């Protein structure tokens, strides 16, 4: 079917009159990992379309490798689906809606999507970037003290974020300055390990902070494109604590609900 499409496209490209137009919904669409998405592609210039004479081709280009894959081809009564579950409604196509439906979006579905429409003797196309967002699942713990750390009266905090996408993430350590009534960035005694890519395409990162005295209101602050506001994880521990103490993450589900509402409203 691909060769037939290429042949049809070459013939029709010479006869483009300019009345056929493809309209995409903005330059970028965002979707949460594992959610369903409809990538909008509307055809204008015709009151009604005859699905039996319209050709639709959806392609995806990986923004990193630049490799292009066919997602779905629809021409007359023939359909070729390369991405499982991908769908273009024939019923809605007659009203000029060639939108692509993708169920259960995964990280590898991200990329630049091209909607190509052929209405003989014309052809038009449009592109949109699909971003797949996965919010980080973060924990803040006090590492168990070693004999060496006990002697030096130091402990180490670990702030780990898992399952996020895209890779771009920022972790900073701050403490609340009571006298100034504002956050104070901790610039010494902390470092962040390289980002690790998980098998499902999401990422994991760990940041460390060495503390050598009793600290009040220490925060690990996480910024990520999937979060509408920075995520703040707080812990207060005395030096000499030897048990690993997970952060009480109350309030984190509220942040996730806020994230979902924000993205749906976009």
C-alpha cells in the first residue's frame, strides 16, 4: 500500500489547486503517559468528503533520530495500521475530521506527526509535535549512617525521582531561612548522579546532600515540565539517626490531581 500511496501522491502533487487545507491544533500537543490522545487534523475547503475517494496518511518522525515511521494509511476501503490501536474514524472523515486516535500512549509515541490528506486532485499536509509527559515519583530519605559517618558526625540525604519523562529535570536543595523568611539555596555538600534511562523509556535520577548538624526544614525541590509547580519534599532529622526514614509524601497526590486538571484544560 505504501508504494501505491507514493505513486498517487506524485501524480496528485502536480495538480494541487490550493483550495484544500489541513488545519492542525497548534504546534504541540501534550499527553500523560498511558493516557489516550487524539491528534487533531481537520480538512477544510469542502462541505462534505466521500471517504471512498479520500486518502489519509499519518507518519511519525522521531525528533532525536529523525527516523520516520508510517503510523496509519487509509485510502478508499483499504487501511494499513502500523501502530497498534491507531485509528482514523471513517464516519468523522466525511465531515472533514482526519484526526488520529492513539490509545495507551507510551514514551516512544512522542515525536513530530504529519497528517497528509489527498482529495483528488489535491493534496495537503500539516504537522504537530506530540509530547509525552510522565510526572516524577520522588522520595526523600535519610541514608543509614556508616561507621565512618558516625565518627565525622555527618549523614546523607537522598532525593530520588523515578519514572519521569522527558529527561529534562532540575533538583535543588534548599533550607528555610527563618530570619529572612525565605528559601536559602544549599550550594555546598550536594551533588546529582547522571540520569538513568529505564526500560520503558522513562528516567530515574538521584541527588545527594551531606548534612553535618541538626537542620530544620530541609527541602529537595524538583522542577519538571510535567509539574505545574515545583515539587517540594521536606524532612527534618537529627544527626546520628541510623534508620532510613522515608519522606511522608502527604500532599503529593494533590499535586498529581492538579497536574492532570491542568493538562486536560490545555
